C-alpha cells in the first residue's frame, strides 16, 4: 500500500509517499481503507523526533481517519461500512488497522474529510474537560491556544455545556475566530497577562503550554479549580507551590490520549459519540477545516503547524 | 465560659485555661456544651503561628468536639441532644457555636471522647481518598505517616473499601501498629526508599509531606494515579516535571478541610456519617485514643505532637 514515510529522521519536511507493507490485523481489529486523515500537532512533534509512538504502534504518522472497512477481521462489522477511527498511529496511509472499540460512526451529513477532522479533537476535549475534570454548566473555563483545532473544539463544547469561555491566543485575528465560535473573554497573550485578567476565576483550565504557565495558571484557578495539561509547548519543568494547591483546593491533571489503554480509549470513544456527535449533527459544534491537501502533501500540511498561521484543522485526502 | 487562651503568640507551650465570652450564635448555628475535644496537628501548627484561622472563625484552637446541644438557636434541634461536631475552630472551650450541617450523630456505643477523637480524621480521610480521588476496591494506596491519627484512620477505611495499603513511618514500632490496623506493605522511611519500593504501583497517595516528596511520589504513582496532599510537613516548594504527569495520566490534588465552604463541609459530613459511621459501629474501623487529658493540659497535649512519639489521637476532656 501507499503511505507517508519519513526519509530523514527528525525532519518534518522529509515526508514522501512510498510503497510499504499493508498492516496485518490483530484479534479484535478491522482494516480501514483510509479516505481522509486529520493532521494534528502531535504528528509534527513526532516527525521532529520528540514524540515517539507507544511500543507496538505503527511508526507511520496519523492519529485519526475516516474511510471504509476493507476487512472486518474477527469482528461482526461489515466490509464497506463507513467509519471514523481514533488511531494510535498509522493514519497517513492507504490502509490502517484499528481496534473495533476505536471506530466511530460518521456523523449524519458529514463527509469523510469532515469526520477525520473532528475525531481526535472531539475525543481529546470531551475526555479531558468533562471526563477528567468535570466541567459543568455555569462554570468558567480558560482555554489556552483558542485558535487551534483543539481550542476551537473546546470553545464550542464548553459553550454547549453552558460554561463561560475565556481564551488566550497570539493575534487579534485568532481571537476574532474564537469569538465567532462562542468565546466570551478574549485575551491576547502578547499584550495582556491572563493571570491578572482572570485571577481566582477559572474553574477549569485546558493547558497546552506546561511549565512556563504553571504559576500563572494556579493564580487564575478559582477555589476548587481543576487544570488539565495536554501539551507542553513551553516546556515541562516548573517550580510549584503546593501550599497554593491546598489553600485553593486545586487539582492538576495531565494526560495524553494516545498512551491510554485500548479499554480507556473505547470508553472515551463511546462517551464522545454519545455526547459530542449530537452537537455536531445539530450544528452546536461546527467543524472548522482550514485546508484539505492530497496525502502526498503531508510535509506541506505539517508546515502549516510550524508556522502556526492557521485556525482550525488541516486534512489529508485520498 | 472557660477556654484555652494562648498567652504568648507563636508559643504552643503558652496555653492557659481562662475566662472568655461565650460565643454568640449566627443563623443556622447551635451552641454545643463541649465534653471532649480532639487534638490535631493543625492545632499545633496554628499555635506555632503558621496556620491562622480562616476569616471570621474563632481564634480558639480545636477542630472537632462532642457534647450536648445547650442552645438550638433557630434550628429544629433539641437542647440536650448528644452530638459530635466538625469545627472551623473553637473546640478547646466549654462552649462552641456550630453550623447545623457540621453536626454528626454519636456512633452507637461511643463515648464523647471516642466520638471527638474520630470526626476530623474520618471526615478528612473520606473526603480526600474517596470523594476527591476515588479510591476503589482492588487499588493500591500509599499512606504517608501511617502511625498518626489520620494515618491509622486511612489504613482502616482503605482496607474496608478493599484496597491494598502501603504505609511509611519512621520507626519499627509505628509500623507494627500500622500492621495491626491492617497495613499490607510497611516502609521505614529512615531505612528504605519508598519510591523504589513502590515504583509505578500506587493508584492513590495520601501525602502529608509536600515538596520534598513530590518527585518520589510521582515516581511511585501508577498510570492513572492520583495524589492528594493534605499536609506540608516537609515544605511547600518543589520542582515538577509536567511531562511525567502527562505520560502517566497523573493528577495531583491539594485540599484543606478547614477552608472549605460550609456547604461542602455539610456534604462531607453527610457522606462520612453515611459511609464511615457504619464501619465504626461494626468494628471495621477502630478508634485509637493514645491518651485523654483534662482541657487545662492542652499545652501538654500539643507537646505529644511536637515529639511525634505517639500513635493515634490525644483527646481533651471536661
């Protein structure tokens, strides 16, 4: 089959479409013929050599896709069924093997590209802001990096839950996009100190920055606040004052969706389909595709993330 | 009324029984005539000047008591009803004002002293290891300071839940007491490295040390592990690697029971009575009183904590 192969280790520009062996199915897996693959920041980090795939996973990039079942393996699925899939890797390819628990239905009225654009962000946002830290109606959430794929999804899901949404972003243009997706409080981190603006106000923070923001995030958390860190774009080390955690009844959480067990992923997929798919189908949550590109242009797709110039998702189609 | 008054600020030895004004009741409060008051490490910290009472609270020491209702205020309680009470302060006195939601029934067959010995530890342990971080059957919990009042309560509640219990303590004698209360894994922190012994094995950690143990605690946490910090005996500052939190799906929690809102305290009291009182009444959780002393000997009682020589609780009786 055709797949994107990295020809120089650590160089995200060195990606070529080449012939590789088709994956073989393990028990409980189906083979999906990929029609569209979502592009995520984690793909870029992996291509740069800083996010090795978990043991046993494909070394081909790609954490989400949509397409048709080409081989149902030992499952009761039907060949030809149209599905989305949450992947541990392998999405930038013609075929990918997927544990059945990580298959998702195509939302009503959605194309393959629209489906592939939404799986990783929807599962990431729902599992973290709801399943992990219990965002609820009437609470305030701060979403760092509001203009990215995760950010725009988080804004919309949080608004659908009934939360007040604050976002940070690095330009007035990105903040305008956040606003158009429902964000209530807009903070340009290049011009404003989010911690001062939101002192003791945030019930939940969705963090992608890590170390350099820890102290400020703890300052912005309200009593009983919960922070969930899903990215470390600023680095992983920080000094922490555990007395602040105690005095404010704070909890700090960290996760990576990719490294969770297949059982946990299946539960995340189940709850995401149950809760977020209706939001997609009735338009409360909109799909924001920045650009679709042919699979062969994977390097160009990752370069969009390097430049950090886009809002929304990039999708590779076949 | 008589109450313990601190005659030299910051000196836990300078405690005298003196005449002070009786507390006046706020709406929703009852007046309890105190028969017995539990002694907690937080009392010592407060007497040393390092744990000021929350705004509006009594500056008299004492976070738990048992006795009889002397004035029901605007509530429907009966004068003469025997009760326990979770306090924000004021327990080392003849009378104390208590929000009705913080009253607890006397467990069947318990004396006032036995009741006063158990309230703060039971509410602290249940609210933290169950309500905050969800310890469940089959999981492993590490309890630091297993030989103290909180430690012995935590061992027994965790065993009653069906968890495997590891403890740290600083002497073979204390570890023997922990074992007699059900602890499965005994670690002398002066001779062993708990992090090496329990690497990646702890689903829950109940922490009273803070900063100096953070890195080791994160090393000992299993994937999906949760740590709850309720004391900072070693200090509040630490360096944290947030990457470890993400890779292991860890969460870190901090609380102080005392600073929680009356509404949260009432819910904690309700759930503790519902879940822990039956364990006390059928003997699954035993009450461990180290010594009872007259109220006038409050300084001597706190000195037991300075020396850290005891296991179990000290109770002041009138």
